[in-house]
């Protein structure tokens, strides 16, 4: 009898079929292509996803490792993991600014950035609807257009602002301009729901032009209008906090 001693050999992460990273894309262009193809892929259709010659599920793999984010990644990969893990559908204007923040974090960490870190960077960077100002309540009346009365808390003080416009956001921006004298206009806006039924939550994203500078804000709320107004306040707060840092 011949006795053969078998020694386990390490498997390359990129080894065909079984390697840990064989279905993983870090490149921004690859990630964007995979993300778009996965959105179009139907269950009853032949597998046609760029850079993935076979469905990872056919080999017992899941999609969690298909797209991972590091300093090479772009907007597509970052947007993919936030949509996959947190239900966020970031508009392009948010993706562009957040991608820079995520890339800087990846370079600082010298490696991969997980989805929770990306989510925290998004919330820390764009959701600023509590300080220095927060929305305490609002009332909207219809008089051919929207007339709003909103209560804003600024530190220990509360003030009531009034405005009107075509839609709640326009009325709120009008009220803010009348109160502060700032020149504010809405450049872009997007919203969507996260979840379904009574547990659904609205998230709103807005890009404002405040005195000639474009600022992005985002906010969450179970009420769609509240989310949109809080997103405006997030942008206003970000502008103010940035000015205080410079000063």
C-alpha cells in the first residue's frame, strides 16, 4: 500500500468558481454595470449580468459579496450597498457628493468600507435636521396654492414662519426667505418610501442653492411632508454649521 499525505493548499481569492473574491467587484465601472444588470435581470430569463458569467446563487453564494466598496469604487457600488442593505435609492446629486466622502474614509482606513460605515457617513454628512434648528410642527392650507405655517426651534427659542408657494417645499422655502433674508431656491429634489404599510418611512433628499452655494440635505420621517421640510432644514443647518467652522 502506498500512503499519500495530502496537504491543504491555500485557495487564491480569485480562483475560478470557488475563490472568495471571484464574484466580487471593487472597480466603480464594474459595480455600476453589475448594479444596472441586476435591476434588469428577471427570474424567468437567462442569466445576463455583466462581469458575472454565472449566477452566484447557483453555486451557493449570495449577492452580499458581489459588490464591495474600497477606494477604487465609485458612485454605483456605494449606491448598490445602501439600496441592498438599507433600502435607500440615492439620487445622483447625493451619490456624487457622498462618493467623495466614502473614498476619503476608505483611504483613511486603507481598505474596504462596509455598508454600515457608508450608511453612517451618509447620515452624519447629510441628515442634520435637529441642530441648530429643528421642525416642531407645521400647518398647510390650500388657497389656490399652498400656505404654510411652520414652527422652528433654534436652541431654546421657537419661532413661527409663514410662506406660500406651489407645493409644501416651495411654501416652506418662501417662509424661510422672508424670515432670514437668505436667497434660497430648490435645485433638485427626490423622495421615496422605505418599507411598506404602517412601518413605512419616508426619506427625502434636497439640493438647495443658498446665497449662491449648493447644499444638500436629507431627512427621514413617517410623514412625507415632514421628511421634505426636514430635508430643507438639514441643508440650511449644514450651511450654517459650515459657516461657523470657517469663522
